[in-house]
C-alpha cells in the first residue's frame, strides 16, 4: 500500500482498494465480506469460516471489523426451546457508499482546515521575519 497521498493518487485504485484505504480492512475481511455478499441467506460465523477456509476465531475477528465499519449487519435468531445464535449479512451497498462519501467529505474538510492552518502559520512568519540587506 502507498504511504503518501501522492503515491496513492498515482496508483491504479480499484473498488476493493476503497475498503482498505478508507476502512483499513484486511484481505481476509474482504474475503469474508465477499462470502456474505455471494450468499443467498445470512451466514453464521461457522459458515463464513468454512467458506473462507479459516478457523472460527479468525473469521470472528474479521466479522467484528466488518461490523464496526458498517459493512455487515448482525441479527439474533432465537431457538424455540430457548437460546439463540447470530447470523450476518451485508449492509445495503448504497448505505455503505453514502457512509464512505460522508467520511470522505469529513476528511476533505479536515484537510482543508489543516492546509489553512499551515498557510496561516507560515504566512505570518514570513511577514515578521527581518529582512537582510
């Protein structure tokens, strides 16, 4: 992954690159997300782990990252005899896109503020510096 914004802009970024760039998701997170998107029904952690060929605990950590980033939703299913389990399914892509756009707008506003602070700091220094003859 590129370190600077200049390097990132020079790269040939694709859709999945957004998941990594904006949310810091890892390759396994993307694989788990893809497994849920390709499923016709919500999946349990065990089912996701099986589809990505990983241990349950590894899949669980990835699913937690996806939940925190808003890419997936969790639903509790209750057994008739008592007890429950959770299933996971992808969030609507338009909602994810709106969230990413909002995050990008916030980032853009913050960068604009930092650029203005930079200009203010160094502009005022240049004006007060003594002129040598």
